[in-house]
């Protein structure tokens, strides 16, 4: 509250209450302090607002005009403050979300109808790519990221663990050489995910902690997980996919998991799905409910697959 606004409130309170001491009690101030601040307001305005006597206050002609206008202004200020408070207490407005493509297709897009029904005052702007975005430069409220996060000033809330699995369709496995060890992949058609040029290797860790890098190659590589998922389902080759993307395929037998006794990744063995957003003292309700909703969506999918 600025000094001028405080003085205006004191002036209105003194007129409505009929005395400086009554106005002071409302604001926790002495009558002398109230008088001093109203005097300073009069000096700023260049005119007297109140006639003061030891028994009562009366408005000057200028004071009457000022009182009527300021009373309306302060009411409008109160209404404006209340509207902001109400807006910030109820989930509403446009939420700009960026997501990795595979996550969006498997977790976000299927959940959107339920979310939009539950929160009809929220509008979602959903953008998809396979690279993190600059939240400030692109005016993005939330980025759904996967993998091992770099150190950042942003806030990251983990939505789900992401266990990578080597998988293939029965049609592929039934017509190719059997696989018993990760090293056997060297002679198979491996569908590789890439972001940039470099060695194509899958990293394996056995239960005893032994690690190995297995060079892979194949007829298809892509930076789009949805493309690789479609290709492995079609029996083109062997793929490395996150568990949350293929759980239903494994349950139905559409895909089979290979090397279940190994942890595996194409980059780093630490992995997850994260909601990333700017640090703020007050998280907006629309952002909070969306993160909670998507987190619950992942938890619904986390019925463990054993195989």
C-alpha cells in the first residue's frame, strides 16, 4: 500500500467514523498519526479536506467532492483486488504446455477429455517436440520432460519413473535367431532412437552390477518414439521403449520383453518423466491441478508388469 493510498483510506475512514481516533483504531494508529497523514494528503492536493474541531470533523466543499470520488475509487480497487484473488484461487485461464511426443500420445492426450470436463474454465495450448524448450522465451507454463534432468533453476516434479525395456513383436522373434544375452543384439535389426549423430549403443546393467555397452544397428532410426513404437509393433525389429508406453502391449502379448534381468538405456540408466516449470512463490491453481492430474494418470498406469 503506498503512502498516498493509505492516507486516502484514513481520510475515508475518519469521515465515515466521524473522528480521527476511531479511524486510528481501525488501522492501529494514534489520532495524531492519522491527523498528520491526512494533513500531508491535504498538502499534496493543495487544499483543505476537513475542518477539525475538538468535538467533530466536517468536510469542506472540496473535501465533500474528494470524499465521494475517492470512496468510489477505493471500492473499485477493492473489487479489482478481489477479482484477482478469486482468479488465483480457482483453476482457470490458458495453460501453455510443452511435452515430449511419446509422453503426450500415451499419457497426456488420452487424459485431456477428463481433465477438460473436470476443469471447464481451463484452456490447454499443447505443443509437442522432442527437445526441451525455454519456458520464458516460448511463454510456456509447463514442460513435460523425460530422461535425466540437467541442473537447472527450474522446478522439476517427478511424475513417474521410467524403466526402459528391450522389446520385440512375436512375429519378429519367431523368424529370427534366438537371443539369450544382450551381446546377441549385434546380429539383429535394432530400431534406434537418436537425437544427434554418434555411436549407437545400448547400455546394460546386470543384477550383479556388471555393465556392458552393446553396439546396435538396424533398418530404422528416428527421434520420434511414436514412430519406433509403431515399427516394433509391426515386427520390423527390436526396440528400446519406456515401460509406460508398452505396458498394455506386454500384457496382451503384442510385444515381448527381452533381458528382464538387466537394466537398459540408450543414454543413461537414470530415467524418469518430469513436470518442469518456473520457480514462483505462488503456483497458479491451473498449473497445480494439471500437474496433479497428469501425475495421477501415470500412477493409474503403474500397475507393474512382471515379465
